[in-house]
C-alpha cells in the first residue's frame, strides 16, 4: 500500500508515474490522469460528433476502456498518455459513426479555428457566416477525412503526429488531408472567394 503522502502528490507526477500507480491499485492516480486529459479529449469528441451528449458518452467510454486496459501501456518517463487516450477515443468514434448520423451542434471550436485562420482582419464581420458554411462543409466530409481534418486544425498536429496517432502510413494521412481540403474547397468555392479562404487553397503540408 502506498504512503498517504504519495497520493497527495499524485497531481505533480508525470503520466508514466501515474500509470504505474494505477496499475498498483491507486485510483486517485487515474483521477489525476482523467482531470489532466479530459478537456482536449472532449474537444476532439465534440468536434467529431457535433453533439455534446454524444461527446460526453464517448469521453466516458474512452476513459473506462483506458482504465480496463491500462496495463497495456508502456510509457517512457515524462511521455504523455494523451496519444494513447486519443487513439482509444477515435477508435470508439468509428463505432459511433457507424451507429449514428452526425447531428448539428457545437463543434468544440474547430470551425472557429479554421475561420480565424482564413478571415482577414477587415472582414471579421463575416466570421459568423464563414463559420456556418465551414461547419456545414465539414459535416459532409467522409468520416476518415473528417478525423484527419479535426486533428490537423483543432489540435495543430502535423502529418507525422496524426499518422502515429491513427496508426496509419504518413502518405495515407497526407492523402486524406489533401482530399478533405479539396472537398471543403469545392463545397465552399460557390459561396466564398478563395482569397478569403487561403487556409484551404494552400497545398497540404509536407513531411
């Protein structure tokens, strides 16, 4: 049994230490991991589902599965558990997508992030219309492309990071981002001039 003091300092431990404590039976350590990582995971879930209730369900299911399989984790000292948690969440989201159509609702900030990159300062008055159009366009993306777009824009991940997270070849990720951007550009071009949407008119990032 761990000394009481070690529990009190759990919130100052790195993820690898907390994982070891969870495996050792320290439930407080898992609570710390949950509090540490729940916000970015919820943002991802909300961007995927565009439904707050569904996002909360995905988040809880992801952490429940993480707790059940925590012994499988091998973390280097000071490494983050977040990529592993994100992988669980995204795998669950594929199942969710097969069960439900994406519903309208908040998107965890993804639309605002893309719109903010795209709108010039003198045209901020058009941001709301832009956000609505982007949200509708993202909703129409094939699910696998949508996941990559979300990770690229919402979490500012590069192609290599996304490839590692999704366990895909980098070329596959690059292709999905390319076609996702192309679809967005095609859907938005009839409503917006591309100079007003430079983020989607650029070529996909390279390795």
